[in-house]
C-alpha cells in the first residue's frame, strides 16, 4: 500500500520537475499585473452595480412604505 503511494509521489515530483514547462519570471510578472488590474476593475464594477441596486431598492421601499 505504501509502496504504491511512494511511487506515485516520486512520479508526481518527476513530472513537475522534469516535464512541466514553467513560465519565465517576466511572464509571471506580467500576468500577475494583468490579474491585479482586472481584479481592481471588476471590483469597481461590482461596487457600482451594488450601489445602483441599493439606490433603486431604497427608493422602491420608500415608495411602498409611505
């Protein structure tokens, strides 16, 4: 049972070290910047949509209540 697990771990390690093509650091840096910028833009968009919904719902509840 443990022999199979050990072989699996060795195979997985060998695959990660010798067969996976890892991106270069400059590419990782660029993609990190892209993800950070997209995340910021998306969060601003979500905040805007939340503000619109909150404003519309408050006006609706105020209209219904009184």
